[in-house]
């Protein structure tokens, strides 16, 4: 193991150690959301209630569901209890029809919600009324009491915060339910309504069924007393009306909601990042520096020019420069010529934009040099100057 690899493993080990210590010694704050969920250990979850179920229903099976009452139609019969706990229970016409049919056939149902509204409330003639205004008018006490009406169950007063008793029931004189629980003002908080061969129990204190209140003094007796009205038989506890389908919104939901799995996932991500950083840096091949090919054309031209100059071949240089210049005129201005005359000079001056006098002087010099057997250095320089001026 080289020095670079040792450094990588030390950093990885320290990262894992820090994450483990942080997980062990950091206490997550309470989640005060109301879920009533059977596996939620937060204050307003239903974990404690789920643990009490075997003591209440004995060996009878309690099944947790995330389906509507309409979807549970074929599971409800005279050997089945139905439990619903939610802040509000909106009973659609489909839910109401299935529920009333099940009750008529002998099912037992406990609906626990601050508000139970929709077609069911209209059919039964039972409605919820807010209790908040009464509490405000009658004092600023933070708590109040509830009690069960059946002395065989209990004659105690159970203490709850006022928000637990936010609503109570009102019903017409023609409706004759049995009152199972009342608040300190004798307002009904729980009712029993016989229907066909079954029984419907309605309760307006859902928060009393949460962990926070079940663990306070003897409040579990209040909840146990209400649940005791259900027979000891198979019970379906549907959480749809509070939790919905409870389906995973992301494939990582299972991992992120479990602290051990979340810790392992975080460690893996950090390890991959550190590995990529060090390994990519250590093993990346050096990119060679590519030197572009040099342009030797000018050097070649300079060499040839020096060769002619040293040999004193001024005319040879002049003739090659003249030839290159004539090729330039032919290719750039598309002029074909056999002799240099006035017509040629006019066309070249017009296309090149040069003065006709200068053009004629240049070609006179070219004609003069071509006719000589020797060319002096001064004549060669004069020719070069005039050609370069024409290019410019």
C-alpha cells in the first residue's frame, strides 16, 4: 500500500467513524405531525395503540390496511370489525353504501374523527359541532376531562388538552343513539348507533388514541373502554383516511426512512466520492504535449533567395518574381494576355483599382528587364518595390 492509498483509507475510516458517532449521539427532534399510523412512534402516531390491540382483542387478528371502505367491501362481514382513525373522515356515497350494507349484515365499525361528514352524516342525522368557542368563553384552562358513561367500564375522569375535545356530537330527537363518553359539560363525544344486525360507534376524540395521550396517566383506559364495545374478532384498521395509500414516493424512501439504512447509504456515497477523487487523480494518464508542425515554406523561400543572391543571379530572381506576378494577375483578375497593350492596361487598372499610369510603368519595367541579358541589384530592388506596391 503506497502513501496515496494509505491517505485514502485513513480519510474513509475517519468519515465512517464521524458518521457513526453522529448517528449515535444526535437525538432527532420530535415530529409533531398527526399520522395515527400503527408504526409511528412520534407523539401523534399510533404505535402504542397497535401494541395494546392484543390485550384488547386477544388472539383475534388485527390487520392494517390503506384501502377505502369501498375497496374493503368483500372483507367486511358479521365476523369483522372495522376501525378508522383520522382527523376528518369524508364518507363518499360509495363508502357510505358499502358501510351501511356491512352494518346491516352484522359488522361492527368504530369511526374516530374530529369530523365525520358526507353522506353518512346526512343519513344518520348526526353532525359534529366545534367546542372551541365554549372553551374560550368558559375559561382559559389548558385541560379538560372526559369520562365513560358506563360505570362498569370506569367512573374516572381522564385529562386531555382541549384540542383533543375540539368537537362533540349533535343529533335530532328522532335519532336515539347510546352515549358512550362525554366531556366535562356532558356533551357527547362517543355514540353507539345500532344499524341492522351490526353496530356503528362514532368518536370525536382521535388524538386520544395517539402515543402522547395513551402514555399519560390512565388515559389508555378511556381508549380501551371504547374499543371494548367491539367484539373480540378479526379487526381491520384502515389508515387510508389519514395516510392515504402510503406508497413510496421515491425508490429511496425505504432507505431514507430507516436510520441504519440511511447511515449505510451515506457512508457508501461518501466512500465513492473520496475514491473517485483520489483514484482519478492518481491514475490519470499524462496527456502528451503535441507540438504543431512548423511552416517551413518561408524558410525554404529565404534559402533559395539567398542562394540566387550569393551567385549574383539578379535576372533569374527577377524573372521568377515576374512569372509569379503574372500568375497572380491571371488567377486573381482572370485576364489572359499575350502582349502588354493599352487594352490590357485599362482592364487591369479597372479590376485592380490601381492607377493606369502606375500599372503601365510597372509593365514597362518588366518588359525592360526581360529584354536585358543582365539585371543590376538596383533594378531588381526597383522591380520588387513596384510589385509589392501593386499587391498593397
